[in-house]
């Protein structure tokens, strides 16, 4: 693949973005609701990891949009 992305791949990327955003929000929420400090830390770490995935996917999407 040389910078070209198909319509199907673009939709897949957008679906992945939504899933990562939702996962980050849920992990953050669960981390803030628990009384167990260890569980809270695990949830917040997971939220950060999902946010990193979201940011990476967004960079790829923005790169593609800049090529159009």
C-alpha cells in the first residue's frame, strides 16, 4: 500500500477510532468509580493505552486526508 486507502479501509479506520474512544472513556469511568486503588490504576492505565491507540489511528486518518 503506497498511501492509497480504500473506502472500506477508511470506514474500518473510523470504526476503530470510535471503538478506541469508547474503550478509553469506559476504562476511565470504571477507574474513577472503584474504591480499589489497584483496580483504579489498572483501569486508568488501560484508558491511557486506548487513548494512545486512538491518537495513532487519528494520525493515520489525518495523514490520509492530507493526501487527498
